C-alpha cells in the first residue's frame, strides 16, 4: 500500500500541516523535539492501533486546543481511499467518509509496521515482550488466534488458582483435568500458529540481516517451545506436584521464546547495541515481508530514530535498499540525507515543514 498525503490539525505540536509523500523513501529530518515522531505517530494511528509511545488519546491534542484531526489519502490494493481520525473526548475514525464503529476497524484497511527505539527491548528484555510481539503480529493476520489465546490464558489462570489447593484436596484434580484439557487443545493451536508464523518470518530474517550487516554477519532465529504440543498432556500432569508449590503453571506456550544467534552467538547475551538494534529492526522488516506474503500488499514502513547507533553500512542499507515498499524514516543528522539516492526529504522545525 501507499500513502499519498497526510494532513494534520492541532496534532500534538503541529498546528496545520499538509504533506505529499514520495512513493518510496521519505526522510523526515530535524533537530530534537521538532515534531518528527509526531508525524510518524499520526501515520501509525491510521492502522487502528494504539500509539507506539503508549500515549493516551488526550495527549494527541495540541495543548490548549479541544480537538485534533488527521487525514490521509492512501492506495490499498490499487484502490484510492480516504481516512480521517477526529480526536476529542473520543477517537472517531472515518473510512471513505463512513464513520467506523471503532477506530480499531481501520486495521486491515491501512497496514503499517513501526520501529521505534523502545523496540530494542524486543531483543534486550525477557521473553514476555517477544511473545507479546508474536501474538500481536499473528493476531493481525489471523483474528481467530486472538480468541484461542484468550481461551488459553484463561485456562492457565484458572489452573493457577486451583493448583494451590491440590495439596489439601485431591478432589480438585477433576477441575485440573478440565482446565488442562483446554490448555492442551488451545495450547497446541497456539504452538501451531507460532510455528507457522515464525516459519514464514525465517524465510526473510537471514537475508535482511545479512544485508543490514553488509554481509558480515549471519543470523539464525529459533522458536524455543517450552513444550512440544504432543507432550503437553503428559508434562502438565507430571508437573502438578511441583506447580502446586509455586502456584504457577510451568508448562505450555505461555513460556515460549524466540532466540536470535549472530554468527552462532546469542544476541541477547552477547550482542553489541548496534547488533541488537539490527536484530529488532530485522524482525520488523521481516514482519512486513510476511504481511506482504499473506495479504498481497506491503505495509508502509515507519522507522523512528533508527539511524542512531548504526554504522554507515547499516544506514546505507536502510536508506537505499528497502525497496518495493514505502518508508518513512526520521533522523537528526542531515548528513544521513546526503546519501539518499532516491526519495523525498522533509525538514521539520517547530511543528512545521520547511
Ligand atoms: N499535545 C501536545 N501539544 C503541544 N505540543 C506537544 C504535544 N505533545 C507533544 N508535544 C511537543 O512535541 C514535541 C516533540 O515532538 P516529537 O515529534 O516527539 O519530536 P522529535 O522531532 O524529536 O521526534 C515536544 O516539543 C513536545 O513538547
Ligand atoms: Mg522523535
């Protein structure tokens, strides 16, 4: 898909702004706190998701104003569309002049991926963030998955509640059987979805990472299942005694992880800052490839502050080798833009483009 234009009114520090974009690379350049990320954020909100900055809706409205408005014209599957979002007490979204029941319904009509500095935690932090990332990515493509995941998590919570009573009252084992049956059936589906998704992701990760590192490094990403689907039943029963002391369910896909190895060495434990950033970025860029493979359309690619901490090889790859799909990238250093071969540069100052 492609975004033709963006219009902002009272959106954060941007009073009035109308931009026409390049169909390839768009670089948004400027000093700190000028409004670069605000532009990226405004684009992202058309995907129907929450802000990647974890902001409340009220924070989108310019200080001292009562409402904000964002508009875009974009092309999806060859068809031109308009979307509008009004921010006042509530966020209200319109697609082709029609009011949507919820802004979340923009999802599937306007596809985007975003990379922001906080995504580094995907590599540096514990497995919970990686699972959440996976679950959201899979849920975007297969809405069924969200339901399965909910049923699964509910069954795990219920098992956790009751497992503690197991040592006093063995009759609760009947209840445990019920919850474990749900854990086994939903858990197996979750594992299947994740294996399938990571399988497609892994078709793209090595090539993108290789490009980013100028061919100097190789990456391998592995799905680490806590327990294979076929063994869930046996392992859950086996762990009942142990789990009753901790009060938590130690077996199942809520304990899964993805591991990244660079040239055979674990990236989370030993990677440099730049390598970790490259891994997180690779993950996001590969996600775009998966979306393309499944929906037939590339999402737009929003890269916020990705240039810092990357060497020139990596920066050049981003600037000139992300082909076939429209990208928006913010940076502070104007020298970044000198190396841009094709595309459009926007210089942002005090909420205006000069
Ligand atoms: N609701 C708001 N009203 C007015 N200004 C805002 C609002 N929210 C954020 N800002 C301002 O926007 C600026 C930050 O913009 P941002 O896009 O994050 O900067 P950068 O160019 O560094 O990416 C800050 O100066 C901040 O005070
Ligand atoms: Mg910023």
